[in-house]
C-alpha cells in the first residue's frame, strides 16, 4: 500500500507566488525524495533529503524533513508557469525500494 | 546525470497478445532495476524489483506469470505483459540504480500501453 500521503491534491497559484506541498509517511525511512512529472512523461528527480537532515535547498526548491512527525514539505519559490506539473514525494526504505505518495498537481497560472 | 531509456515509448495492441517493454541504462551498469505502473491521475505503484542474473521480486498482488521480468544484463531489463487485457492499459515506468553511493534511482521516460 502507498505509504506517502500528500496534500494538497491540487494547487493552483499565480506566477511569482510560492507553492508549498506536504508529504506524510508512516514508517522509518532512509531518505525522502521529491520528483516532478509533466503530464504523460517520466519522472525528474528534484531533491533528496536524508533521514538525518532537516532542511535542504536547491535553487528555488526548499525541502524540510521532520522525522518525529514523519512529514516533509517542498517549497517552490517564485513559481513560473513552467513549474506546472505533478509533484511526488517518495520514501526510501530498505533495498532502495521507493514508495510514492499520491502526488500534488500544481498549476501555475501566467 | 545517468540516463535510462525505454522502448517503445507507446504501444497499442489487441487483447490477448503479449507486449515486451525494454528498459536500458545507457551510461552506467544497473545492478537493480524497478518496474512501476501508473494509472491516469494516480501515483506510481511498484510492481517488481529485479537484480541482474536473478529472479525478480514481485510486490504483493502483482501476478508474476502475467508480468514477466528478465534482467539479463547489467544494462537491460525487460517487462513482458502476457495475454494483455484492456485493464492492463497503463503507463509503465522503469528505474535503475547502480548500487553505488546513495542508490539514487534514475527513471526512464515511461511506456504508454493501450490494450484494445
């Protein structure tokens, strides 16, 4: 069964605004990863945060991880229309297995 | 970064036929490959994990006789959907890991299967 739950399921914002997506999980993890998927396409790896890390940045992306609450958030700052996509969190447990969350559909309106 | 390809990118077949999907790691040796299925507007569901030279490990509820996986070399894994039916229509995505470092998975572009 899917371990990750994401909210919101859908998010619509204006260009320039920030977008925040949340992910919760249930079991202990090695790391948590965020992926982006454009409609009908493959996945693009965005960022990985290890279980002993609390925050990580990459360009306009900021990821936090709270292992005590078993939750993570992805913040995209200064959003662009090209950021429109589905965003998935995935938790890695043993043997490199990834369990994906349900995803958040982000729409950035120009 | 590491590149994973899939072939074909899309396929349409008649009910009852078998379809083979290839997943290749182009610039690294993949000790482990994963196969996922994604239905429209849903998340990715792991189907099976395959290690080169050994039998695949299937997730609960995935029929191993229907979804045949062969990981014959360190750069190629194949998924064969046998006796496909319309309910098998889905987006199939593979990923590969080299087994080094933090075991990052590199994803292929996916294969859209439509069974008529």
